[in-house]
C-alpha cells in the first residue's frame, strides 16, 4: 500500500469515527453499547494485524541480517510455525558450515513439535533424513524413507527418488528402475523431478517411455 493510500484510509477512518460520535450523541446509551462493540472489535483486529505484520517484518529482517548459525540461534518467534521457519534457515546454515549432525538434530527436534502444521513436521523429518543419509546403510534409508513415499504425501516424489538412489547404491538396479517408474507414473510429479527420473532410468538402461 502506498503512503497516499494509507493517508486516504486514515482520513476515511477519521470521518467514520466522527459520524459514529454523532450517532452516539443522537441515539444515546443504547447506541453507545452497540457501536463500542463494533468499533472495539474492529480496532482490536486492526491492532492484531498490525502487530503480526510488524513481527513478521522484524523476523524477516533478522533472518536476512545474518547467515551465521550462532547468530541465527538468537533469532526467535513466539509463533510456533514462524519459529520452525527460523530453525529451517538455521539448519541450512549449519549444514553449509559442515555441521550436518547438528543440523539434522535440530530438524529432528522440529519434526516432533506440537503447534505446527504436519507438513512442517514432515519436511523437517525428511530434510533430517537426507542429512543423515551418508551415515546410514542403503537398506536403512529405504525403510525410513517409506513413510514419506506414501501416495498423496507432499514429499512422495522426492522420497521415491531418494529410495531409488539408495537401491542403486545397494546394487538393486531392478528395484531402482521400478521405483523410478512410480515417480514417472505419479501425476503429482513435478517436471524437474520427472526429468531427473527419466535420466536415471536411461542411465540404468531402461526406457522411460515404456510405462
């Protein structure tokens, strides 16, 4: 919103208030009760929205001000989902600094929190598993990825791709090709992921078009 729009809104609001006060004087205490209820509720909603906007802007500024894991650890939010986003950024910074174990541990903790959407918990758990992957046997990765590879899951395609990579690592090229076919057949698969799956199938000697 431009400054002009904001000024017009403020003037309009003042006019509305003047009219309300006139009505109050004219209609007495009954109108006072009714109008104060409406104005009070509207004022509270505006205050709440302004407070939330200011908090979001402050949080965004704090995140943009640094990429240091130590500094990011000092950034916090009273909103559980906003705090989860802060911790995603912090985990990424830790991973970039080579602190994979610490990043995975932070994400594991996020994945168990109450008060945040399931998709955030699933994302945290999935990202933690990807960070832990180099230290896990292929069979273990395949098993742990299964929960994210269920039909309709938001990370199904990515989980299947990771399972295929683990199957290739385990020497099971047939299973990997079948997993990649599942990626190709899923209507929810993104174009980029579909292309990667197709390229992997070609590398395995399979025909991506032979679905």
